[in-house]
């Protein structure tokens, strides 16, 4: 399955969920994105137990928001990541309000690997995307990566990041903006959006 | 110089990275709302940001997460749809490891703990209230006992004060006696009545004073007094004062002789109106005799 066909397949699954399919469509969405959602939640919370608890909420929310999914505004993958990240950041802030710690990145691990349970064609697609993402992220400098990590997974605004790593706000904004432009350019160069 | 284009890219990049403030997010929303091209560009930033998530090493999701999700969908969602029949390995929502239920159970445990804690505090409060009530009753009883004790003490003090005053008066009388007895020219005159009354008059000629004691005079109405009279050869009867009754029923009087009265020959006691009279009532004279 090509990336474009797979993207269309994703959209069809969301449309099926929107139509009320809570079995096969939901299961397939889970199979495709469960590992990534779990990774995002784990990266945000730094705790597998908390990530597992949130995982269920994320998929329930995906089901509920499926009727409002707009394919012109985001790919299914980005839509799923956005919802997962939003849930994770909310939970992280709630934990911080209760006196818990801030975002603590888990130890760096190798970039994306295809889950063992994926079918061969899915595995191939995943590996293709993995390659693309690896190449895109390789374009980032360490300071850009750090700033993006803290904002995307730490839920910090540029001002909070500036306080956190003790550098000027302008520098933080500059790193984030330049990092995002790097990613955007890399994404476009490798085929862009599906 | 920052152009609108630069500003848009800045806002889009910050928002897509999740680093924008609420003000910046609203500014971007305003920019892309009516501009499909800007909307598309923002989408590209969002897709680029999602690469950060896609780059993460996959985490194996726990098994059977979807069962409780489906259970929630069935119980809360109004959206219908085809439902697959339960397979051989299907477990009912109650049988699966249900994270939501686990959280609910945790919540229930917390609620129970909260209720138990509240009940314990209520019990402690009730015990404390009872204890306070007992203390208040004890204090009230002790207060009543103290008040009764104080009342008794006051009564006793009043009695003692009365006795002290009595004793003081007695001492005062004794002092007068001593004072009289110590007078070198002290003389005593005794008058006797017909039915047994007797009057003793101690006379201090130096200080011109008399100390008079009358015994066994009959009782008289409350509106009457026994009155002592000096009987002078020239002046006739001169009022000397009324006698005061003592607790032992003796009558007494301490008299100072008027400075212009010198030839007192006799003394007499008569019953007169309360407070005394200017002239003696002759038929009421009970004792009369020479000094």
C-alpha cells in the first residue's frame, strides 16, 4: 500500500467511526496509531502507567471527535497526534497543579521502529515513513530539537522554555521557528502531505 | 523589519510546536480564518510538528484497551453503528482489565476513604461535643456549689460581722465601765421601785456624766420609751434622755448633765411617748428616789 493509499485508508476509517463503527474501524485505527499514541503519552508523562490510563481516554475521544474530523485541515496521523498530545499535556498540567513534577523526557531511544504486530505491507509503509521522519529530524540542530521537545512534549510556551533553560525569549522563539521551518521543508521535499 | 509574512510564519510555527501563548494562538486563528492559503500553510506546519511524535520509538499499547472504550461508547454515545458479535476470546466489559473501571474503583476507594475519614471526624466531634457537654454540666454544678458556698460564707460573714459589732459594742461598754471605774470620785446611787425594779446610777461628778442601768422594769409598748428625769430643786423635772434596751432586757443610758444644772436632788424614770417628752407624765413614773 502506498503512502497516499494508506492516508486515504486512514480517512475512510475515521469516516467509518463517524458513521458509528465502533468495532472494526476503531480496532484498525487502534492498530495503526495505538503504538504512536502510547509513545506520545509516554514521552509527555514519563510514566507508562499514566500513559496507559490516558491511552483509553484518547481513543474514546478519537471516537467522539471522528464526526468533526476535517481531512482538509490535517492528516489522520496528525489529527490523532494532536488529540493525544492535547490529552497528555492536560494530564501533565493537572499533575503539576497537584504538585507533581514537570515534563521529564524519557531516555532517548532509537527513532521509530515498526511494531511487531503490523502486517508486512503496513510494516513497509511504517518503515518508509520512518525513513522520511528520520531524514527530516536529522536536519534539526541540538538546540532546535531541545526547544521543540520542551514545547511539543513538555507543553511549555516559549516564555516558559526561556525561563527553564535560562536563555532569552527571542532566542527560544528563533530556535522553535527555525526548527519548524526545517521540518516543514524536509517534509515537503520528501513528498509532502498525503 | 518584520513583515506580515514573517509574522504569520512565526505564529504558525509557534502554534504548531505548541509553544505559542494564548494571545498568539488567537492572532493566528484570526489570520487563517478567512485565508485558505494561510490555513493550508498552517496545516503544513502542523504536519511537520507531528513528525516529532512520529519519530518517537513506538510503545506497545496494552491489550484490550478498546473493550472499555467500546463499553463507554455503548453507554454514553448516541451514535449507533454496526457491532461485531462477541468472538470466542471475547470478554464482557466487566471481565476485562478495565483501566477506566480501575480509575473508577480508585475513585470509589478515595470516596470511601473520604467518607470514613469524615465519619471518623464526625464521631470525634460528637465525642468531643459529649465530653464538652459533660464538662459544661460539671462546671455548672461546681459553679452552683461555689455560689452556695459563697452564700454560706456571706451569711457566716454577716453573722460574724454582727457578732463583731456586738462584741465591739460590748468592749465599748466595758471601756466606758473601766473609764467610769477609774474615776476617783465615782459614786453609785440605787433607786428601787415598788414592784422590784432597780436603777443603778454611776455618777462621775468631775466630768458631770451618769451611767444608768435599770433592771426589771416591765415591758412597754413599742411606741413608748422609759425616760430618765433629773429633778432639781429649782428647775423641777428636767429631761435627761430615754433609756435604751439591751439584749439582756436591761435598760441603760449614758447621760451628760447640762452645764447649767447644779442642784440635782433626785432622779426619776417614767413611761413616755417614743423619743421622750418635755414634761413627765406623773402617773407613769415608775421609779423615783434621792441620789
